[in-house]
C-alpha cells in the first residue's frame, strides 16, 4: 500500500485537507470544522502512518496532538520558508493545502520543530510573563507622558521605585490628569503582582531542571533569562553543534 501525503491549511474555525499519493495525484480535498473527531476521521482515510503537514500558524498545538495520537507522522511547516517556495499567483485554502502536501512529498518542506506539550506549557508561561512586562511598560510610559504634559520634572531614573513613588504621591495635578495617573498606578500594581506570580510559577516548574541552573552560571543570565533560554531552546541535542544553536 502506497504512502499518502496530507496537507492541512489550518484556520481558526475550519480547515482544508488535501490527500495526495506518492505519484502526486490528489485523492481528495475536503473542508472540515475544527473538531478533533472530524480531523481524526479524515486523516484515518489516508491509511496507516500517513505523512501529514500543517503550518506553524494560529492555534496549531491541538491539531498536532490529535494527528500524532491518530498515528500520523506530523510535520510542522515554517511559514516563511513555505512562502519562499510558493510561486502561485492565485492563493486560496485548497491551493495552500495542496502546496504543503506537494512540498512534503518532494522532500522540500521547510520544517519547524514540534515542541512537546510540556515545553509548550513552559513557553506559555515565559511568553505571557514577557507580555505582561510589555503591557506594564506601556502603562509606565503613559504616566511619564501625563507628567510631561503637566511640566513635572522627574529627577530620578526609576519613577516607580521608592523615591519615584514618593514624588508621585506628592504631586498636585489637575483633576483629569490626577485621575489618570492614579488609575495607571493602580493598574501597574496589578501587573506587578501578576509578573511576580508568573515568575514564581516558572521558578517552581524549573526547580529541578539542570540546564536552568547551569545556564545561570553565565554572567548576566538570571532566573528570567535562564527560563527564556530553556523554553525557547528546548532539547539542545536537536542542534548539530554550538554554531547552529547560536544561529
């Protein structure tokens, strides 16, 4: 029995699935609602151990897990690499799924690494903490902007340290500006608590990780950067050598 190649153009609600044989002939093209059962049943039509590819786009985790559980050899296409290989003037979901299956069949698929579920959870914590910090930085920038409008000179480097908070407590601003600064400071305190909570969760999850401890021996790498390195690198042995890792 010849092996089949399956290309999936995954979207938020619906996906297009193209099955192809070893000769490059399209066997079927279907559109399904994004449901684990529907996806499993459709991939089962490709026979045992099919080669299946989907792009590393919005919400691919669940689909990859369902496909692996169904016995498929799952490949994750790198979106930028796929664009480089695509020369289609007209793009639609069917063409995209066909293109993925064709690249996989010809051995030309630019692949991304499929991180295991436990590493994806770690990445979720690391990346969300970074998002919280970015949002908090935006709130702090707004406080600086309000003070600039009121002509307030800020002599300290950290407006939100001890001396900075004392300055903010002592200011007498116009009512609208004062209300905005008070609101922003309340929000910043909430974000502070959330950042601390996620940092604790990261420290707890990585407590027994040897790489997490080892990488902190590098000057300038603390707990936050160490967690970032561990989450984004994953299994270091997937890199042939130090040069590829650094790249």
